[in-house]
C-alpha cells in the first residue's frame, strides 16, 4: 500500500499533466512531411540544413525524448537519428532539433533517403 502523503516537506512534487507526443515523418527529396493521421496534433517537422531538422510540439514545462528511429522503405534501418537539442516552452511551442546520419564510420550528416520514415516519441508535461 502506498503511503498517504500529507502536504508536508516530504511530499513529492506534482508533475501535472503528462502527454505522449508522436510524430511519424516521411522523407522525399529532402523534404520532411508529417503523417498527420499517425502523429499527434500541432506537430511540425522542417528541414534546417543537410541532415538537420527541427520539430515543434505543444507548449510544456518539460520534455523528454523516449525514442527516435528511422526505417527505410524495405523495413531496415536506413539512417541513424540523433537528438541535438530539446527545448520545452511554456509560452509558445517546444522545439527539438534532430540530426540524421548515414550509417558510416564517419557519421556524416545526410538527409534520409526517399520513402524513409522517422518515428519519434516525446513525453511532455505541464
């Protein structure tokens, strides 16, 4: 049985509302398109440079990356995705910057191949 906490110094901090944010993104000719029917509302994904993309998501107090995976059209992994920055925002929208690399020893930033899909999951809270 869990201890019944009273409002004292040992009371754990309330986290407020938690939400999962999903984004499924399809790449074609360097353009990233959010699959809106398979993604959370108010999510955008835009190219900012070769292999660099920025994602926006609803405002929040904190954000935590749960997963990022890139699959090619044949079902295998085509590129590796890495989170560069993750910035929650209680005033506007939160942003995350991702870099996608070709699976080589040099890990060169590159746009995912056509028909590749990225699957991204964030946990956000207010």
